[in-house]
C-alpha cells in the first residue's frame, strides 16, 4: 500500500508536459461559459434591432402581390420599386425641403450655440450660474406648451405660415440642449491652452476659432448629429407650420401622406421608408467615432 501511494505521489518525469490542474480547468470553463453568455446576449440584442430593418428592406423588394402574403423573402427582387417611389409627385421636393431644414438648421445651431457654450464654460462673470440654470430650465419646457403663441407669432405677425422658416430661424438663436452639451465638453479643455492664446495676443473670437474649435471637434460632431437627426425626423414642426402647403412638406410628414395614398402597396411604402432612413443610417455609420467621443466627453488627446 505504501509503495502504491508513493508511486502515485511521485512527480512527473522531467520534460513531460504538465496538465492543467482542476482549479485551472474550472476557471477556463467558467471563462468560456461567460464568453458564450455575453456574446449570446449581444447577438440577441443585435438581432432585436436589426431584424425590423431587414424585414422592411426585404418587403420593399417584393412585387405588389407578394407583399400582401406572409412571405419573408422576395421571389423576385423588384428594384424598380425604388424608382416608382422616386417618381412619385412631390417626393423629391420633400427630399429637398428636408435637406434644407436639416442642413441649414444644423449649421445655424452650431454657429449660435458654440459662443454661448464657450462663455458659460470659460468665462467668469456675475450671474453665470443663473444663466446656466435658465438654459437648462428651457430644456424642461415641452414645445407643445408654447406652440400656440409661437404659431400666432409666425403665422399672423410674420406671415410665414406654410413654410419651414418658422422652424429654421429660431435655431439661429441657440438651442438649449446643444448649448448644454457643448458647455460640458468645453469644460474638459484645459484652461492653460486658452490662457496661452490670450498671452500671445489672441482675442476671444480668435481664441475660440483657432484654439477651442479644433479641440472641440468631437463635441461639435455630436451636437451636429443630434441636431441633424432631430430635424430630419421632425414630424411635429412641419405638421404645425407646413401642413397647408404640400410644396413645403418634409420627408417625415410626406411619408405619412404617401402611406395613406398607397395603404395596400406595402412594398412601395417600405421602399419609401428605406429611402427616408438610409441617409440617417449612412451619416451615423461614417460619423459614429466622432459621435461617441463627443457624447462620452473624452476631452483633449495628446
């Protein structure tokens, strides 16, 4: 018995590979199960968000008859559905109006919000906290609260009803959310850079353009994307101000009219939906790095 015990307890011969012990194997097993669990949840979440887009895309490529069935994959890929949508009277006009609203609105928001955010982040003046509180307070005010007096002002006093200008012009006077987001990002820029620029003789405007703006590109990109997405998807504003004039409709509002006119042509409705969603998806896909950096407020690099 003693000899057998000693034989079992004898160390492995020199040069022989030592196998993993039981605790090591258990740790590897737990790590593998954890990896499988995390990735399974990630794949499930990705499918949850992607499958509706896949369904819309596949339906948009079906024929008129197949779109009314339960089929999930087109028998024949009817790419001409997109041509039929683009040839719909008014669709290209909706595109032009949406690009005008989103593009000009984004530029005006950046130009008007950046100086205010810079002042709130880097200047020291009496009433600074009160000014910041007022900016934040305006974010808590729903647009439906002021829609009636604003409509009376733009429609009766300015005679701009039936156009998109009542939605574009106010963006030239700043946006509370954009000001707050930019202010939080500018706080991460060290004051030493700004002080050095001032010592070199730069005025505040030159310091803002030459020093602050290059460092704040991620924050500016995030604000630009937020504002662009908001204007592109805005339905409430065009419904209030531009509903009486089809020539001023945007894609979000025109899509509702298109759906009503083609309520049985699901393939055309889905094709129009894809054309409305595609620019937003492409913009976010190419700008997602700057968007994430701006939202997480990573600050200065290097």
